[in-house]
């Protein structure tokens, strides 16, 4: 009896640690399933651009009804052309002028930007610390009081580095020698070969304007019926603004269309001089629209011309007797004579 009780107590002591271990495993699994895959604190901001590619940690979310790409810590951004914009989670903005290549790393309240090529314009309103690393130079924005920070860091066409402190200051450190210098507000300098000893005025060699996005929510409109007075005013205004119907533009003048047909080009890799095109093989084609023949119908009346009567032909015929008037007088005279003669 004592042996059986000892074995039962020994079995209970052995199963107690196993039960505790199982409960601990279940709790760890539940905690792991409740934890999101990616912490929310590593979100850098929403990125937008004309021609960009993002690799590494990122996500696609719906922000104010629009699909946006959220850049996360460790992301790699390449701007092929044009500009890009990153709206930071803490407030502020980073404009990228391409072609550019950079990487971002966020840890706590600090944002590190590794700039390889291109130009960036950083505008920070919050207490977020921003460090910009290039192959030789480290630039850190410094706020004046609690004011905002606005800085430009980039490379010009010749490869020289431009640094501009529009608002706030910028601490510049040479990573190889440890030498540092503070660029005051409104300072604009140019670094050659990454050497702080050769600082000189930049005079605006680099430019990258901020692409501020203005989002305005549409205000709801409440429709109301127009009153009789408003309807009368609208009718009067419509009559006053009534204009005659404009006459359509005249039809375009048809002109001939010329086309040139040339023989295909020939390239001979073995020939030192390529053969030229034979001008006799070039064909010039002129296309025109033939107008229809104009046909007039009716009668054409001109000014009457007086006809010229040719003179009568001369003849050798004897002259005619006296005109008829003379013959009538002779007949009257003979008649009277006969009367007198008969009476006698």
C-alpha cells in the first residue's frame, strides 16, 4: 500500500512541470499571434512619385479613400526621373529630385537617410531627429528653439555636394577625419571632394522644391428650390447674355498633298563607304482633288452692233426718168391742155 502511494505522488510531481510548460507555450503562441507582423512604429510615411521604385519593407494602405504606398524602415527608394514626395508620419515632408537613390532607417525618434545620388529637401515640423549620410559627409539638422527645420542636401551635375539651411542650422561632419562645422540658418555652401576645408558659397547650385500636397475635403452642398424672384432674375440675365449664333468657320482651303517615296537604305558592314541613294529611284507623288467642270446654262446677250451696209454696185444702165412727182405734173398739164383744146 505504501509502495502504490509513493508511485502516485511521484507521478504527480513529474506531471506538474510538464503542465506548467504546456501552459507557458500556449501563452507565448497566443502572444505571438496577437502581435502584428510589422510594428507600426517603423512606418516612415506615404511615398508618391512620377517614376519611382521601392524595394524592401513597405505596405499598401487605403488613406482617405485612396491607395497609398507606405514606406517603412529599411526601405530603398530609387527615383528614375522627375520628383517624389514622402509625407512623414510625425508631420513634415521630404522631397526627392531625381535621378536619385536613397535608403531610410527609422529607430525611435530618429530618422536616418543614406543618400547615394540626387537631391533631397527635408522639412520637419516635429521633434524628429534627421541625419543624412553620404559616402563622406554626415549632415544633421539642428532646430533653433522649437522652430521648424528646412534643409537641402544633394549633389549637383559635377558631383559636388550642396548643403543649404533654409530654416534652422545644419551640423556637417567629415566621417573620415571627424572634422565638423555648423552651417547657420540661411547658409548655402558647396563641398568639393567631401573636404570641409574647401567650403565655399554655393549660390543656388542645387535646387529641389517642396511638393506640398493640398488635400481639401469637399463640403456637402444642400440643394434648395429657387424662389420666383431668383427665377425672374435668371431669365432676365439669360436674355441679356443671349448672343447671335456664330457663323461657322470657313472651310479649309484644299491644297495639294506631296509624298516622297524613297528606296530602302542599305548598310554594308564590309564596305568602308556606304552606297548612296540613286536620285532616279526617288518618286514624288502629288495628290490633288480634281474640281468638276463648270457648265453654264442660258443665253448670253451682248451690246448690239450696227450693221454696215455695203455700197451699191455701179452699173452702166441709163439713168431712169424723172421722179414720179415730175410725171404727175406733166399729166396734169396735158389734161388741162386737152380741156382747152377741146373747148376751142
